[in-house]
């Protein structure tokens, strides 16, 4: 299956996979608002046997076929580091989103 991967400019390391290029009408509005602006990062031919760095290719394909989209979240270790005491005590950038 040919698919399209978009990077969220608001949420680092968060990617939206679509079955059809620029078909954002298929995703829930709440998800679109959370992701913010998206940038096309990759076009790829995906099969169930393909190895992906962070996702199970078969699960991605199932979501693309049933919903038209798949959400790839940051790796768990990246989320865990956000709760690290040094990260929590770092000064917040007042110009960024909460």
C-alpha cells in the first residue's frame, strides 16, 4: 500500500500516516487540532513484512485500511524523559504551546 507520512509541527516525534495524500478530512477534528500544522515527511510503499523503526507495519496497514489514517506517537522513552526531574525543573519557553 502506498501511504503518506506527515510530521506534526506542534508535537515533536508525532506522525500522521494517511492512505491518501492530503486526505485530512478522514481524521477526527480533535486530532487535527491537537496535531496542528502538518508537513509531508515521507511517501512510502508499505507492506506487512516491512520493518519500521517504531511501529508495527501490520497495525499501521490495518488502521490505514479501516480508518484511512494511523497516529504514530513518540517512543515511550521520549515520553518518560519528559517526566525526568531535570526536564521538569527546566525553565519553560513562554513563546511555546503548553
